[in-house]
């Protein structure tokens, strides 16, 4: 196991050295972008001409005459808000006075997001999938990534400015109405592409969820880090589950079966509470599409409910919320799943929610931390408590229905 972990570290070190070379070159040259055909290596490379090319293309005569940076944050990306000033034509056209950017300007961000291909997937989401969706998620004005340097930049709707959005985390209390909004949004997303022929044609580039998991094992040995994280997080894991910890990774792999045998759809794959927002009208919205995959809808549903809700609320609401999801899904697709079958899938997919946060807690040494420890441990506590409450390790003994009811 130590050898496998060392190989992962060597691979990341080689990539890190290559990317460091590109970053050094960018630091010396300080390239500026002047048209939408050029990818700014960071927000420092943005110019008024570039913003005009991106934001004013559908408004004849409109130009960006000035811009400035407002607040921002750093995590898996560098996030910056840009305040934009237009000429009279741009003002009359109602062009956005504020946009939100996500970029990868440093070795840390490029290794965390670019190395795993996540930036490219988010770009493809905005170009190929976002136009078909009616759910609450930001509009995109520009999205590009570069395989060679791992640079990427996304220019998105500033939902704080346009919709008074409030971003959420594990400290946010999610009430029943908000939870219903979450499952309704997920049902809308999943219904849009459920068993859709486009998954085998224009969306064929979308990796299937089992392959995504298996590549993680192959490339960064996520099975090893899962075991390591379970031990490290023992203080937040129910004692009964911890005693059966050797069964957790095998259950994670067993949970891939439904993704292979049931009709697939587009799934977000990282629907933890930190990727949600609520608008000033109470509508729930979903962000960060960088680990998009093709898979079974139960993966997103289990992940969202097990991380967003307090333990007590999940215990009280999960059955009614799953039923609400199924109602919306059936109304959109005409496909009906029994609540009993859905609940079996829900229990099984809790291990894939857990997998996301064991990897957040423990990972190759050259991969930086992406979340606060307080959030990581709280979500691990919520997910493992759900696994224990629902005897999810034994969910694979339940019979799986041959398929949805007609």
C-alpha cells in the first residue's frame, strides 16, 4: 500500500514540476488576453478588450470601459467578483454590472482541479449541458481550460448580485422547504437526461460514475486513503460502524452496480451542502459542476440529504423527501420507481457520499486541503451516522428490482 501511495505522489510531483514551469513563465511574461479566443491565465490577464469580447458580443456598440475586482476567496479555485463599467450602449443593453470568476492561477489550484481534469469537465458542462437545463444554476458567459498548462477560467453570473443569493455550508440550517427545493432541483436535473440517447452521442465524453471511481483508485489510490481517513475520523464515526470498518470500501465498490445496471443520467456527483445556494425568493440553486458524471440518480440524492440536513431532521424527513423526489421525477419522465426500491438505492449510495469526504480528509501529500477541517469532520459525522442508522452495510442483501415500474 505504501508503494502505491508513493507512486501516486511521484506522478503528482512530476506533473507539479511541469506546471510550476508554466507558472514561472507566466509570472515573467505576465500575458494579457484581448479577445475571447485567448484564455487569461489568471484574472490578472483580463483586459477591458477581453471583457468586451466576452460580455458585449450580443450588444452592438457596447464596450467595457473599466472594471475592478471586489471580494474573493480561495479553495479549489480562486474566486473573484469583477465589477464592470460599460459605455452608454452597454448600459442600455442591461449588461451585467458584476460577474463572478473561477480560475486556477496557482500551483495549488491547478494541481487540485486541473490535474484531475475537473476544470475541463466544468467547461464542458457550461458549453454542452447547461443550455438544456431549467434548474437554478448560474449562467455562464465564458469557460475555457488548457490541457497543457492546466489553466482555466470560468466567468459566471454573479447570483449574489442578480438574485440576492446566499451561499450555504454545514453551519446553515436547512429547513423542510429548502430540503424539498433541493430534491426537486435534483429531480429536474436527472429527468432532463434520464436514459437519453444524447448520453451515447453528443454527451459521450461524459465519464460514467463507476469508471470515475475506478480511475481514482488507479491514479491516486483512493481506496488506501479511504481506509486511512476512516481511522483518522474515528472520533466522529458511530462505534458500531467503526467496528465494521473493513466492510466500508467493499460496500463502496458494491454500490457501483446500480450505475451499471439501471438507466443513467447526468449527475452532479458533488452535491454537498457547500455547493448549494438559496436565492432571495427562496429558490435553491446548485454550483460547481467540475466532477460531473454519468450515473444513477440515487447517488446525488443520498449525498445531498446526508450532508445538508442535521442528523435529526434527516431521520425525520428522508422518507418524505425521497417520495417528493420520485413524484417530480415521474412527472418529468413518466418513469415510476417504488419508494422501497428507491430507499434501497439511497442506502447503498451513502458509501459514495462518504468516499468524497474520506478523500477530502486524507489524500496524497502534494494535494492541498480543499475544505475546512470543521466542515470535513461534520459531514463525515452526518454521513457515517446515516450509514449506521440505516444499516447500509447490509443494504446489498436486499433484492434489487429488475427495473422501474412502467
